[in-house]
């Protein structure tokens, strides 16, 4: 059974930074093919950043140059460093496989960016 637990969200002013963490347990043995997703109020969930199967990093255009995804295979952790945050980054952030699996969605962590 896979469990993904996100943490690190909070309230931050525009221009600030946050670092999100995702702890993976169960049958996930490596952090490749993992990603971060977000869902803002009234909007569909969208991909933010992923680590591909060959460990490349892909980002949504809206976060390129501001967000960085990384991971630790030993600890089975995936991180999202978010800099220069904007109010439009406000959302619940989730980690999941890339592409995501329905049964792996966790509770997410709320990120709120004030203007």
C-alpha cells in the first residue's frame, strides 16, 4: 500500500518562499516518475513539476525559473522549493506518481500567497 504525505505549506507574502516535502511509503522504491500537482479553488488539478523516469525535471510554464523539484531516493522524499511566490500560486499542493494514479492522492498541503 502506498502512502504519500505532503507537508510544508502555509501562508506567505508574495515574493516569499516555501519548501514542500512529500514522504513516500509502501511500494514506491525510487523518486523518479514522481511529481507535484496543485489545485486552486474552482480550477482543475494541474501538473506543477515532475521528475521523469530518467530523472529529468519538467515544469509547468507558469513556475519555470521559480520552482525546483528534487528528491532523495534513500529517504523516499520528494521536495518542491518554491521561490518568488505569486498570489496565483495559491492552491492545495499534492505529490503523486507521474503520471498520477487516482489511488495515490493524499490530503495535500495548502499554500496561500497573499498580495
